[in-house]
C-alpha cells in the first residue's frame, strides 16, 4: 500500500512538472493580451517636431495624448503660429493622476526664440488649464505668473514646428467657485513641448 501511495505521489509530481511549461506559456500569453500600461513621463527636450507635450502639475507627471486620425492629422498637441501669435493646445482623455485635462497657451508678438512672460489674458500672453473636464479653469494672472521659453521656431522647413519649455503658477479664474476636491492653485514645472505647426 505504501508503494502505491508513493507511486501515485510521484505520478502527480511528474504530471505537474510536465504541465508547468504549459502553464507558464499561458501566463506569457496573458501578458501579451494585456500588456502592462507604460507609466506616463515628462517627454525629453527635443527639437524635431515630434508632437510631444508634458510637464509636472503639483509634482505629478502630466503627458498629453499624441494620437493621429485615419487621415494622419495629429489630434493633440497642436500649435498654430500666425501674424506673431502663437497658440499651443494639449489634452489627455484618460486622467492618470490629477485634475487637469487641457492646457492652452496664447502668446502675442512672438518673433522667434526667447523667453516670454505669462500673466493676464489682457496683456496677450497667458496660460489656461482646464480641470475636471471643464468644471474649473485655472489661469495665470498678475499674482500667478510664469514663463514660456521658445528654443526653436521653424516656420520655413519641410515640416514647420515649435519647441521649448515652460513653468508657471495658475489659480482658479477670478470669481469662479472652486470645488472642494480641486487644489487651490497649480504649480507647473519641467514643462516641455515639441509640436508641428498646423497650417
């Protein structure tokens, strides 16, 4: 009887060992079906029109979606430059961390690379950050300022683009009621962009 039990135990062990590679390959197949989500990260500082935009908002990484339509048009980020006015827009559909869904910058009197001060909209250079799918707008103003530095503005190449970096502070638009779960102000640091100019 003892020998029969020993043989049965040995058979179970052998069967399990034979099944082990199969079980491991199933696990690999599941990994391929459900790949690990890559962490968002601040994009590298580049000057090649790679359509990247990212920063840290209150020390949390914020990276714009970079997708194309079937026609090849980039959905976001976008940059427009006309008669000295530069507009940058970026958004992300899926909230990873933090309340901000959209970034919008407008600069007037842009002549080329340089440092541009961000302040109130009436002065022509400002930043606006939309939070919680439009429930709150944060803006730069006279107390919450920043800079946007253009390191490259190529308007004549085969694929015109603008690249640079930014940092700023933003607060809820004057008079707006702030939701209790949203921060009182936003600190934006390590901002980088490298975006093809739209026609």
